[in-house]
C-alpha cells in the first residue's frame, strides 16, 4: 500500500503512505493517511505546465506528478519536512533550492492580500445575497394600496397636528380625572376592618354596664359615619365614570367627524377608481340570494344574522332605529305596523343614506322629507307583500342603511308577537307570526335580540318563553329591557329591574342583559334628542347610582357595540362551515344534471323564458310572410262556409220558388240588401279574426314539430290565448266593408264567358253539396234500404217504417205534379194520410209535412242542377239581353254576384290583416311576453319540470358559493 499509482484514463489519483510522502518520488503530499485526491486531467495538464515554467523543472527522470505534489505542498498548512535528495543527484540540486526559502516566504506573504481581498468581496456578496433573500421573504403589499388612498397623504398635510394636539386634554386634566388612589385605599382598608369586626363573632356588651353602653353608642355613631363614607365613595366613583364617559364621547365625536371627512374624500374618488364592496355588503348579498333561494328550495340556511323579536309595541323597532341612528320605520299607536320581515344591513359610509336592494334611489336620512318618503315606501312594500285575506307576510324586505359611526351588522325586524287576534286581522295571524319568528330563530347561528317592555309586568311577556324554547342555554340570546324610565317610575321595588337584567326573574338565559331608553314616546322625537334624554336619564337614575345597573349594561350605544361584536364572532365561527355545505350541494346538483341531461345546457327559468320568447316572436313574424293568395283563398273558403246556409235557405230557395223572373230578381235584391246591412259585415270580420287565430296556431304547431323543446308548450299556449283575448278587431273597418259588399252585390254585369262559366261551376258545386246533404237527411229518416238490410243485417225502426211509407206516397204526388209548389195544401195532406191508413199506417200530419219538405228540396235541387247544365250555353242570350228567351239564367247571375262579393270581401279582409291586424297581434304578443316576463309567479307556473328546477338550484348554489368565497377571502384579509 506504499505505492504511488497514476491512472490517466479518467483522472489522476495519488496513493499516499502513512508517512505523508509519496513512496515513489519521496515528495511530501499535503493530505492525511489513506486519502485519495482525484484531479481531472483537463485541469492537471495545465497545472503541470505552470509548475514547470515557474521552477524550471526539465528533468525527465521524475514522474509527471512530482512537481504537482510539490505545488500542493506549498499551499498546505501542515508542518513541512526538508525533502531528501534524489538518489543519484549528489545533493547538489537540494542545496540549490534551500537558497530560495526567502523568495517563497515573500510569495506567501504577498498571497495574504489576495486572500483578504477575496474574503472582503465574498463577504460583501454573501451579505447582499442574504439581504435579497430576506427581502423576498416579505409579502407583497402592493395589492393593499387601495386601503390607503392617495388623498390620505394630501389630507395629512392639510391637518394641523399642533391644533389637534392642543384639542386633546392635557396630562394635568387627565390626572384630575383620575381618582385619589390613596384615599380609595384608606376607604377599602376601613371597610375591610369594619366587615372583619362585624363578622368576628364577639359577644355584645351588656346593657347594664354604663361604659359598655357608651361604647355601643360610639359604635353606632361610627357605623353611621362609615355608611356616609361608603355613600360618598360610591358617588365619587359614579362621578369619575361619568367624567370618563363624557371625555370618551367627546373624543368619539371628534373621531367621527374626522372619519366622515376621510370617507367623503374617498367617496369623491369612486368614479376615478374601482372601489371594492365592503365586507358587510358582500355578506348582505349572500343573505339576499338565500332569502330567494329558500322560498323555492328546501335548504338549511344557517348563516348568522341578528333576529329582533319581541311582543307587539315592546319597542323593538325603536331599538333598531337607535342602532341605525334614523327614524326609518312607520309607526302607529298600539296597532301592528311591522307586517313582514325587514332585513336591515348596517354599514359605515360617508353619508347617512338608505336604499332598497331592488331600487337605485337613495334616501337622505338627514332630511325629514326623505325620511317620510322612506317610511311610506316601507309601509307600501309591506302592504303589497301581504296577500289578500292575510295580515302578515313572510316575504322579506331588504334595506341597507349607511352612515358614519354605524356598527356593521345585519338585523331582521320581525312582526311583534301577539296574544290575541283582534278585529280586522286574519284568524291565523297569531300562528303565522309564531311560525315566522320560529323559522328565523331556529337557525343555530342566528343571534336573538329579545326585546322586553320594561313598563309592563314581566309575567305578561310571551316572547321570553318562545326564545327560551329556541335557545334554552342562552348561547346566542341578548336580552334588552326597554322603557326603563317608565319602569323606574311605575315599579315600587326597583330591585325587580335588577333581577331582570341579572337574569334571575325570567327562566330564559342570555349572553348579556341591557337596559335602554328609546325616547319619551313621541313620534316626532329625533335620534339626537332621544340619545340626550337617554344619557341624562342614566346619569341621574338611582338604578345606576345604587349599583343595580352596571355602566356597560345601559344605553343603546353599548348595546349596538355588543351586538356587533357578537354578530361578527358568530360569522367568523360559522361561515366557512356553511360554505362547505353549499359546496357539497353544488357537487350533488351538478352530478344529477350530468347523469340526467348530459347534452343540454344548464338554462334557468329566465334563460328558458328568453329562448321561448324569441321562438314565439319568430312565429308571429312568420305571419307577415304569408302570401296574399293564401290569405284570400282561406278567407274566401271560410266566408262561404259561414254564409252559404243563409244564402241557400233564405235567399235563393225562396226567390227561386216564385217561378217568375221579375219576382225572383226583386226578392233577391231585397234579401241581399237586408243581409248586407245587418249580418254580412259582422260575419266577414268574425271569419277574418278566426282565420288569423288559426294561422297563428298553425305556425306555432309547425314550429313545435321542428325539434322544439316541449318544455315551452304551456307557455306558448298561454301566450296565444292571452294575445287573442287582448286583441280587438278594428271596428271602424266594418262601415267601409259594408259599402264594398253592397256595391259588389249590386253589380249584375258579367263581362266575359270565363266569369259565366265560373259562376255556373260555383252554382253547380253548391247545389250538388246541398243535394248530397239532403239525400243524407232523407236516408236517416227512412232508414236502410233493402240492400243494406240484407247485406248488413239492419232493420228499420217503426218511425223509419212510417216515414218510408210516407215518402212513397209523397214521391207519387211529385210525379203527378212536377211543377208543384213548396208547400202542401191541407186536402193533399189529408189524401196522403187516408192512403196510408188504408195500408194500416198511422201517420201524423206534422210528419207528412216534414217529410215533404225534404223531398221537395231534393226535387227542387235536382231540377236546379239540370237547369244549371242548360245555362252553360246561355251566356249568349244573357249578353244580348233576350228577355223573351225561354232560357232564363237569373240564378246564375245571383251566384256570380255572391261569388264576386266573396272575392272582393276576401281581398279587403286580407289587406286589413296584413296591413293592420297582424302588426297589432304582434304588438299584443310582445306585450303579453313582457308582462309574463315581469311576473315570476306566472313564469313558475308556465315553465315547470325537474330540469328547470335543477338548473335554477344550480345557478343559485353557484352564486351563493361564489359570494361566500369572496366574503371569506375579504374576511381573512380584514383579520
């Protein structure tokens, strides 16, 4: 192991013996025993060249690492031994090197400056690096620049701090306010000795001893003087508390003014930069969304809020107004004013204003006009929320109040609890108020502000029992005793008030007990006057002077501070847990949507309504794209279906049966004039209106078949019905339509052969249709013929048998008298009856006449059709006005006049439809859609289904979760 190996394949390794020198070359190596040095070749070769150049080594007999070993030795701090001469050198070279020890020493000394310089540079670099690392560890405060606006520095330059320092109390004044601790110590020592002497148990002196009697008098005198000292001490203590209270109020007032100036400066910069919402505003938005969400979805809303409950007229609204520092609620003498829950969000702001969540109007609470308008608006909203037949409502009214010095919190003022339902109230008013109050109080994170009237007997309270049921341990209840000024005057034992505020009179427990005064009972009192009255009362009240009430238990100011602290403590403890609950709800709802509706978008009710609205408007617009030919064809067909019966039965048949051309035309003209004046225009407008409705419904049905969502069916049907119901046809068009129809019917001039042929075709179709209907009626009268009886196994009824026999007799009569009139004579009826009786058929004369009417109608229509065929070649006679011609075609002219009237009427109605009525219907549809869009209850009835409800819940839960996360983030930043 005493060999020196040199590996030149990857690196150079020196193997050192136990003596510290290379066994091959006898040179010292600066290392410990058994340690290997690995030096890369790329660094070793330049090192060889540097050493050879410095020491002039030209010997080729030494190993390559010999000079390197010597160079390493020169940098070692180990003790050096003189090297032995190499064998064969004769010691000459060793002696030559000993003369260079001075140069080597100088070289080492010169190297010290480089070491010091390098240490200084390295130390400076290390210090700079350490500073940079420490600086990087600090958080980035650039995101919080908005907390301190730019104008604050300008404001600090404007504030006269010398003047502000002079305004503060001097140390001497503060020293004067401090009590005399020496005197207090003496008094307490005296009291201690007095108590110890009384409780020492010494036996009283006998009355017979004169000296003992004298000492007893001295002791009594001493006791009376001690009592006076104790009273004096209590008065001094109360006076000191009042001085402190005045000084704190003065400082708070100055602080309030300064904060108001700062907030006003900040308010001016709102339009220049985006201001983030306050913490309480974010929280209030979450509660607003939850109030809407709870109405539609059975969720457990456990977010904290302050619930104000109390008996009716207990003063809970007045307490809330004192906390809000404004008379914002309507009031009445003994009657119920709070008819629905009112959520009031209190926050600090530069101006004392109030606004509703769904309105942009701000009410300036420093102006009496705005205060009156705000009270009236709250009362109107309450009455509007109450449904017909009810007294109270569970619908929440959301109100925000901002102002300097207002404590941040969310309060809910509930209707006062009543014990008896009076006249004018709904029968279930008492139960409804109880259910509303319990719904808010059963929230485990709600803070219950229990208001008790101090001016009435405590045993008459109803709300205390209800509160003790909801919060039996009193972990979230704050008890407030109102009207303490009246209680002090009326109660014979003031200690009863002490028992109430100490929680010893009621079975309920509470976090804290407070006594307040909310004015003298006048509705015109201002908040400032009430505060002054409350302060003066407690300063002079023996309740506070005698120690029955503690200073921190009185005034609404202390109450608001305590409620605000309790509210925010509850918020910080519970809000993250509630956020996790809604996060889990969101996951469950999203999973249900993915499983049931994987290919559909999550559209809530409002988005679905907008989609349906666009589809309906597209369908209405399609009405304007209907061609005029289509409108006229439909109108002409429907109008003839409506009036054809009247034309045939009341005009054509009576005139045609006269058998006289002149009489025929006269009868037709008279009847047409009467028809046009009374019935025809109304019938035409009815047909046009029905046609518009049918076309509208047809377009909606066509759109329904084009892959439309069936979830809109109820909505479309309701919109269609309501639009048609609201649409009123323009009645002024009736007069002009009557004139147009009258002129069309008066025209008898057929100008060409095509018109004549069209009239004959129209007449022939009409007569054939009537003949077919008449034959069907006759068939029903006489029953099946012999073929049907044999083939279908049918039989005639006795009445059908009689009618069939009567039909045979009447047909024989028509064959004998082909030109018979439309009516049977009495002797003809008798003849037919006797003939039937001869065949043992009893028949009634009415039946004979009824059967004759149908048979003659068929006979007449058959003759009219044959005459119509003859008139096909009668246009030449008509055009030449051959009056004496045997071929008279007046009935063809009549049908031409009717046909022309139908064409002209259809054209007129089509113009009115396309130019006026379609647009008016489109306007009505838009109005109906707008009305439905504003009515949430209507939309909930028309757009239903699990898919809609699931999308609604998803939207609400996402919104609630996002708002809660934003609130939690802001809450952590405020911490």
